[in-house]
């Protein structure tokens, strides 16, 4: 999903995640969202914001069981010692990758990503893309907001454009005009 | 209890010189507080004089109706004060209603408890006991509740991302807000805990000092003070817990969302 800043991309993701009051019909596998309790819905539909939030001091405290988290955390390039790292010492890229691991552990069916690679270096971008790709092959549906047209081309099966609060689908064979 | 020294109006006038000295200092150091200092001093004199008249009437009437009415007015004023003291209070009726409701519930419960168990005046609603006790409990309850609610709302605003991150992982609203709730309750109870531990060492409580000046033997005044401290602790705890939990209930909703839109907009800087 792409669109100019302020078009409502984040608002749309938050509405799907049911974080803000919103109207409209949202279904998952034919189940109406209004029949599913909020916490259960958010375990099915994960959301990683552009600037993920933290509620404790160290990395480990944000994961229920560290041993269970290790597989995900190692996949994203962290060692076992990351458990004791203070959140304040993490770089933006590290925070994003940990937030991603945190969201994946819950095993959601849908993942909403708000510019997950905007602050990452090239190698980390590739790592995140391949991880998400692997999950998508395993059946995870992803709604991915990006400003990077090349990335959209690499990862997306459908392309949505948000403009002035309206969502429209672009044909998959759209061409990219590089600046 | 007639062995106290009555004060004449000349005595008070002489003491008021001290306020004028303060005002003079404000002028010399250009603090620009002399006006508000003098206005505050005049307000204090007028308000206390009125209270003196009201209490004299109330105490001579000993009527459950008038005592109850006076208690209600005190609770409503305290509720208003608690609502004013919050940076980002709840919006609409909740701003006033939550604090006032919790204050009324907790202070009435604690005061009636003390009247029926420890003090047992005859009649039990004797305003000479009800009004001062309620006043002291309300004053502390008000501080506790406004601190608790203020900490709750300002922390939820500043820690919103962390709370929503927990909600996003499937936490319920109570789980996601728990660290902020604990922080709010701690700051609500801190003044009471601090004043209990400092009492008698750092400070002599006003009520006890007043009783001693009024001719009550210190040992008796101390017993009253201990009773009042326990009542304050109980009332503040009960009021703050209900107010903070009520606040959490209001700033979240049945879909387990954080509803900061239900707070008053921030005051312009």
C-alpha cells in the first residue's frame, strides 16, 4: 500500500487493527470482526507501527518466554544476549526488527506493517523482506505500507494506493517511474 | 477545656503585620506576588470568618439535615478542586463526576465508620465531630484522587505507544494499562505514606497542635491524631483506587482500545 504522507495509510492500518473507533465491515475468513473480542482480534491481526512502542526496560521483558522467542529473534539477526539489552540503547532498526519478532510470535493470520524498513540499512531490509516473504509463503497475509516503489514491486501481489482518504487498487503491471 | 488563651482582634491585626512584611519583600525583590499575596490573605480571613459563623450555627442546631447538607457542599467543592488540578482530565461530565463520586463514597464510608466505632458521639451525626473529620479526610482524599487521576491520564498520553503495543499483542485493556495504573496508585498514596512517616518527627500535625493550643492534654491529642491519620490513609486509598480504576474504565472501551479522545484537550501553553 502506497500513498502520499497524510493520505490516511496509518489511520487505515489502525482501523483494521481496531485501535481507534471506526466504522465499516471488516471480516477475516468470513468472520465478522464485531463478533470477535478485541484482544482475540488483535492476536489474529498483528500490527507493527512505524515507531513501535515499549512498556518495559529490557528487551527480554517484552517477550513472554525468551526461549520461545529465540527462534524468531535469531532469525532477525539478534544473539541470545539481546535479552538483557536496555530498550533505550537500541537503534531504530533494531527496535523495528524486535517489534516484528514480537508480532510474529503471536502467530497472527494477518500482519499490518507500517513502513517496517524505512529506517533500515540495505542488509537489514533484505533480511526483513526475506523473513516476511517466507511467512507469506506459509500463509500469512500482509498489508504492507511502503514509500519504496521498488520494494512494493519486490514483495507485493496486489498494489493499493491511498489518496485523500480513498483506497484504490492499481493494476499489478503498473510501471515505476524512477525519479 | 477552658484553659486556652482567647485571642482579641488586635492580636490578629498584629500578626497580620507579618503578611505585610512579606508583601514588602515582594516589592523590594520585584517578585510581583504582593497583590496576589494580599488578596489571598484577605480571602483567607473572609472565608474562615464565614466558616466560623456557619460552624457556630451548625453546632448549635445539631440537625442531621443541616449536617448532611454541609457535608454535601464540602464534597462538591472538593470534587471541583480535584477536577481543576488535572492537566488532562477526563472530558465532559466524567471530569467532575468521577472524582466527586469516589470522594463522596470513600470519605463518607470512612467518616461514618470512625463515628460508629471509635468516637461514638451522641447523636452519631453530631456536627462537632462530623464536619472537622470529614474536612480532614476530604482534604487528603482530594489530593490523592487528583494526583492519581492526573498521573493516570498524563502517563497514558506519554506512554500511549507502549500501551497500544501490548494491546496489539492481544492484551486486555486492564493488562495493557496495568503498569500505568500501578504508577498512578503509587503517586496517589505517596503523600499519605510520607506524611504518616514524617508526623511527629518533622512536623506536628495542624489538628494536634490546634487541640494542644486549645487545652487538650498532649496524650489525648495524639490519640485523636492517630485516629485521623488512619482515617486519612483508609479514605485516600479507597478513593484513589476507585477513581483510578474508574478512570481506566473510561479511557478504554469494550473493544479494549485506548480512548485518549475521551480526555480534555491539552491546555494551551
